């Protein structure tokens, strides 16, 4: 149940603002690697939503087959996505700073989803032979 809750948190975070009313569906995946562009346009299928949905899908599949490495991979994909977003958003805002108080519900839901997935990894019972 924990893995499902974490996956749901990741997907839910994609539909909520992370910073200044901007949600992950408006951030192209490419911007996570090359820098945020102020005139970005993207479809939902090529946005950060894609990476968060992939992490959620990996978590659900890993739960179904009781795969600890799969849950770890889901957590890593979600963490890397979040870290890249924070890094690029910080670069975009310079010389201003990205203050922790400016982060909105979506970001915190994604963090919570990752923590719950990692908690599920810790308590996942081993496969029965």
C-alpha cells in the first residue's frame, strides 16, 4: 500500500504548482538538462509529468513483482527529476534565490511520494519461494 500511495503522490504532484503557479506539465523534459527557458511550450507527454509518471509506473510494477531494485529505481528517477528541477529553477532565478518557502504543494507532494516509496522499499517483504 505504501508504494501505491507514493506513486499516487508523484502523479498528483504533476497537477499541482511547484513554484509560482507553474506545474511540471509546463516544464519540458529537455529544460531539466539544458536550463529553463522563459518561452517554453510543451505538450504534457514531453513534460516533467512524463518522468514522474514513469517513476510512479515503475513503483507500481515493482510492487506487483515485489522487486526491491524496481522500487529503488522508481525513487531514484523521482529524486533525480526533482533535483534537476530545483537546480535549473535556481539557475533561472539567479541572481535571485530559490527560497524553500516559495516552493508550493506540488513539490512537497513529490517529496512525500518519494519518501513513501523509499519507506515501502524498506518494509517490502521478500519474495516467497
